[in-house]
């Protein structure tokens, strides 16, 4: 993904764009799910 982000827009292939779209969908889906715990008071917040 990071290699695709460094490319110029004109250099992107249809496969690159499809991959980026899949990653964006994955992130949106998982962020919408939220967390199952109280992240505000988690021990891991400060790690």
C-alpha cells in the first residue's frame, strides 16, 4: 500500500486502484465497528 501511495496518479494501474479501494473499505468497516472495551481507561492507551 505504501508503494502505491508514493506513485504519481498517472502511474497507477487498475489493479492499484482496486487494491486501494479494498484497503479503504476494510478500514471503514473496522472503524465503524468500534471497540469492545473502554479505550479511554485502558492500560494500553499509554503504551
